[in-house]
C-alpha cells in the first residue's frame, strides 16, 4: 500500500514540453505577423506557465530560454531596430529574467500546493490516510459494490491500553507505538487495501471486493502482526479489531463505520486483544445504523 499524492500531470513525460514548445512557436509566429505596432508579448507566458506547471524544472528552464530566443527572433524579423548596440542583449537578458522568474514561481506554487494537498489528506505522525480520505474510499467502495455486487470488509481497530503505554513510556513512546502500528498495517495488508488513522489510537482498514473467508484470513494475519508490533511496550498491550463484511451496500459511510465500530467494542467486551468479524446480512432495516448481523464461523472472537 503506497501513499502517493501529487498534482495531476498530463499523460506522458514529454507531453508538457511538446505542448509548450508548440505554443511558444505559435506565439512567436503571431508576434512576427502582427509587426512592431501590436505587441503579443504577454501571450508567451501562457505556454511557459503550462510547461512549468506540468513539466519538470528542466522543462521550465528550456522553455524560458526558448521564450527569450523566440521573442528576440520575431522582433528582429519584424524590423525592430534600436539605436544603442546594447539594447538587444539587455532586452534579451531582462526578458529572460522575467520569463525565468515567472516559470520558477509557477513551479514553486505547484510544488507547494502538492505538499499542502498531501498534508491535508494524510496523518502527519503515521503518514497513513486521515479520516476524511478513509471515508472517501469507503464511499467509493459502496458505489462500486452497488455496480459490481462484490462484498467488502470494513475493520475498525483500537489500541488496548494505549494510556498505559503513554504513562510508561511518555508521549514519545506512544507516538512510536502508533508509527509501528502504521508500519505493520502497510506491510501486512494488501496493495488494494486502504489503511487510515482515524484519530488518537483508532485506525481503519478497508478491504475492497473481499468476502468473509478472505477477509478473515487477511485480518487474522494483520491482527497477529499488530500484536507483535506492540510487543515491548509493557503490560500486555494489543489491538481490538471489529470488522463488518458488507454483502449489500450500507445506507451510507457513517452507517458502515458505525457497524465496524460497534464490533470493535464487542471485541473489547469479550476480553480485548481480539478480532470479531461478522457478515452484515441486511442494513436497510436498521435506520439506527446497527444493522442485522448474522454470526458466521468467524463471528467468535479470535484469540
């Protein structure tokens, strides 16, 4: 499971350069055809900014030089003359600086927006998705289930004795425990799964297109690895997990999360450090969000 969030790019690494080169040449041709009385200088910034946004730093540098060269050539061919012999090199230099500054600022803006987007969608401590993104993923899976009629599993996880970990090891120890949990979730869940920190010591795990049999096997493995990850933090820490297997779409995201959360609390009441997974047979008859659950052979807590 890899978390990669970037600003969308035009398909193909060379396409931004090709589009921008074509645009600059077209602006240069227009600049030549309009002569010296009508100036279209500002139009050079359109393909330049496009290339700086979607391309690389090298792309922006190439386009900056090309804009300065094209502007110079079109004006020279149009019959522009200066009295001072220093006018041409100075104008070329100043225009090049102007093009370069704009392309740099556009590229920096794109990078900053990309970083802000990452920060707004990931948990800063664990680098997992945050609760907002997790709910978006669950909503996408609900919609897909309505089309494909494939079950999915939604698991809610909570650290048992997390306050004791903080008391024994301090908040830095608690942060370390959370990072180890996130690392275990990444390593032991599948590439198609979605893990998120929902807040505090609570996590969510979404298993798309997964039935009870497969989901139980995956969650048992994850539960075992999470228990190992918490070893060494003193006085028997562990994870309580509740998982709902949805064979029909829930009414909404909140109902799905509420059902998984209720199973997690059932796991805690059964003695903690357990996994409870149940098939949800019908959610339409349960407006309170609890649904009707049918116990399966994996419905009992897993030691």
